[in-house]
């Protein structure tokens, strides 16, 4: 069992700063712990003694004779260190520091001091600057939220405390049950990875929702997230763009994407489901926490209205939901339950006259068919099928489908009666939505989760590359004050990794170029070699397709003239002569170490339009073959590599 378990299931809790005044944070926390039904020891601590919420108040930690696993610290910032020390000496395992006024306001040193003191005594800190923690496992609401949290299958880890408190309120409105909600605040010690690793193995948690603003230990987070999504769905709302990421994006590879685009790609690589809003995240979490794994993704849409059917079809395309389209089979299955003026083509239109029996029959017909894995029933409110009947029918169908482990969901669009029916059904965990797109998105995310689980492969092939020799080359460049490699150094690295390069040489003078051009072979390419000119074609420093010595002479003079006109101070070390290779598709491969996320790789369309087309994909390293292939397939230009319109498969040409 993960050692963090006593944070979620403590034997006793102390609240330091337990206030006698109702409405104060230190008072609300004690009140919530009692009200949530926590069965362990509750120890309010306040030097004034007396009672808080009917419990004896201890003057200090020493006065408590029993062991305490968790402390909530709710005293002003200047008193927090003493409280942390007192808890550490008492043997407290986890300290939830609610207090604000540390690194988030520039008080960094004081925060570091808290961590040092805690570590010296083996105590861990959550926070500071948090709202606390709710754990269904312990029936413990140690937050200053509004209380009445409904226990259930969704765990929330949030960096924003205020938003977390608001989410507690919203889970109540949306009838979402929580297994835990915890805010990480400044993450001075325990961070989202620690919590994720615990919650992912906790039985009662079926889905994890994370709200993240900034990532601190990116590489560790990526590892934890990859592991977690293999076990259960993780929905991530990632807001804000990191300033450090934006600065790093100024480098050549990074400039092809904002930091957020890279984060987005990595979240996907890790198998997380990224949501844009709380509403979206909540609906995915609700659905994913109850829906079974689909045996097949072939889906049918059953509707009483053409319009919603079309909308759902569009949404299916957007969310990658395959619609079952064997028209003969569809006709066989659905014509007994579809009027002649309806449609048995998927979406199945059972028409506006359909009521509960028609929906039930159509869904039963779908359910009986092995090749149909999931169903979505759409309903536009009509007089022939009132909301009361709808409610009962959806509940029955949902139960039947769930027993048979088939994913099903419903969208019902209509007036007040329908809205009320939806609220009541949601309370009973029936997946019904008042918006078609929202409903389809949930099914799409269910498929995406299981698809990534099935197809992801996190094992790596052995590779036998002399990395020490590569390190020596890059070290030498760095030691000579360069942040880029010369053509010769690049060539050496290519040789080490086994990538073929066309024959070439660098000529320092026109005479040398003429002496060596035959050895390179015609047709050839000439490219300027200058530490001051990185983008050679911009400076007119590249001439292609030279067939004889006269053309070499002309090209030499043209390159020299154009480059000096481009940058008169440019140091020109010579001109590289390379064998001209057959036309192909230029690709770019890049990598850099992101200060937060660690090593990142990039693949995409290369050539002079690379910055304009921005047709690139990103992944966190390390990568295996499967992921590299997925990365290539993700670019818009991937079909070019396979050959389009009868062209033969093209060879890749790397960009200079
Ligand atoms: N040990 C225990 N209790 C102590 C104490 C000590 N050494 N010294 C004082 N106290 C008591 C106080 O007497 C008071 O109790 P009382 O109301 O019965 O007199 C209680 O602790 C709280 O202290 P007080 O000075 O009244 O502070 P406060 O309640 O106004 O504010 C915080 C304390 C922690 C709430 C405040 O500093 C803070 O950080 N607020 C922001 C919290 C926040 O938003 N966090 C992020 C959430 S998302």
C-alpha cells in the first residue's frame, strides 16, 4: 500500500488555529470534519483552550496524548513555522497548510524553511495555500468548503484552491460523487504526481480529474500520468501558459509551437483526456466513471428527429466514433421497429411519432446485435412521448445496457419538464445530457481512453548508439561558445546514429571547389558555410543542380556576393559542395530540453516553409518506434511520405 494512505485515511486529525468564531476558516474546517462523519480523533488546537464546535480545544500539540496522523494548519503565515515544528515533534505524518502568504506572494525562503523542518522529522506537507482535503474513504471533509460532499467515484486534484471550492459546490449541483478532492496549492512538497499515484490504485476512485496551472517536476509528472492512464481515465484541465515555456519557445524548434501546444501533445501522449472547461470535464468524468469498456466501437444513433441525428453524426466524426454502417444488417435489425417513412441508415430515425415502446424496441434490437458495441439515443421533446415516460424508459434501458456491459447514453432536448427529468436521472447516475455534442463527446472520450490503453506500448527497443561520441561533439561546440553545430559536426553525428548523408566536402576557396567537385560528383549543390548565417536560403547562400565546373564558378561568385549583401559582417568559412539528391519530401526532426517538461522531440514537414506551415508534432522522450510512427502520422503532410496521386513513396530529405 502506498505510504500516502494515512493522508487519505488518518487515525486522528488536529486543526491548529481552530477558531472559536463561526465563519472563520479554522472554525469551518472543524465543523466540516465533524459534519462529514469522520470517525477518528478530532483535536482542535488553540492557545485559548475552551471548546470549538462542542469539542475540547487543546492549548498546543503537546497537550494531545494520542498520536495524530494529519494536521490542518490554519494560523497566520508568521505562526506557521512554529506550528509545523510542533506537529513534526509530535510525529504528525501529513500537514495540510491552508495558510496563504508563502511562495505565491514571494515569501519563498519561509516556504523552504517549512519543508526543511518537516523533512528533518519525516513529515510531509500538502500546500501551503490550499483549501484542505476531502476523503470519502475516511468520511472526512477537512476543507472549508460548503460541506455536504456526496461520496462517489470521481477524485479531483486541483492546483487552484478557490476553483476547487467552487467545484465542490458544482459537484453537488451536478450530482457528481467524489472519492476525494485535494488542493495542492504551492506544491512545496507533495505534488500532483504523489496524489495521482495514490488515487490511481484506490479502488473507490474510478476517474481522476486534475486542474493544473503550472507543472513543476514535468518528467516525473509525465511518468506518473502515463502509468495512471493505463489503469483508469485521467481528465486534465490545463490552464495558463508557462512563462518559462514561452521563453523556451523562442528557440528554433520551440518557435514552431506555443508551449501550450507541446503540453497538449504530451498530455495526449500520456493518454490523458484534456478538457477545456469544468463543464466538459465534469460530464466526461460522470460518464467515464460508470460506463463499461466497449467490446467494439461500432455505434448506432437512434433518434426521433433528423436534425439532432445530423448533429450527432457530425459530432461522431469530430470525436472519432465509428458509426456502424453495414446497410443490409442495419435494415434487417431496425426495419421491424422503424416506420416506412423513417430511416434505417445510421442514424436510425424512428421518427417524431416514436414513444417509449419504439425507443425500447430499437435499442433492444441494437443490443441483440453482436457487431454493435454502443448506442446513443437522442430525443426531441414531443407531445406523444412525455418527459415522465422518458424518465422511466431511460432508467430501464440504462440498467439493461449496463448489466450487459454495453456503453449507452442519451441526449434529451426540450423544455422545463425534460430539464427536470434530466436532473433526476443524473442523480441516479443515468447518463443523460441536454446537449447532443456534450453527449457524443462523452462516448468519444470513453473510446479514446480504452483505445489508448489498448494501443499504447511503453516498452523501448535496445539501441546501440555511441552516445558518448555524440556528447563529445556537442560539448566541444558548447565549449567553443556555440549553440549550434557546424556542418562537419552534424555530419559526424549523422554517421554515428547511422543516417546516410550525401557525399560532400567544404571548400575554402574557388580553386579548392574546382579541385574537389568531381570527387563529390555532378549534379551537385553548393551551400554557404558561415557561423553567422543559419538560414542559408534566406541569405541566397544555396544553389542547386549544378552540372559542370562553369556552373560551380558562377554559383561560387553568386553565393559570396549575395551572402555579403545579406550580412556584410558575416564570417564565411567556405562553401559546402554536396551531391544533389533526388527530389523527395523534406522532413524536420528536432529535440530540446524543456526546463519544465524535460526532453521533447519534434517531427514535421521540413524545408524553407517549415515556419509557415507549422506542420509538426511533439512528444516527450523517450520514444519507441510505435510512438514515433504515431508522431509522423499526426502531421498533415504524412500522406506525402506515402506518395499521393500515384507518386511512388518518397524518400525523406531532412531540412538543413
Ligand atoms: N496555535 C493555534 N491557534 C492559534 C495560535 C497558535 N499558536 N495562535 C493563534 N491561534 C488562533 C487564533 O486565536 C484564532 O482563533 P480565535 O478566532 O478563536 O481567536 C485562530 O488561531 C486563527 O487565527 P487568526 O489570527 O484569527 O487568523 P485568521 O483566521 O484571521 O486567518 C488564515 C488565518 C490561515 C485563515 C489566514 O492567515 C490565511 O492564510 N487566509 C487565506 C487562506 C486561503 O485562502 N488559503 C487558500 C485556499 S484556496
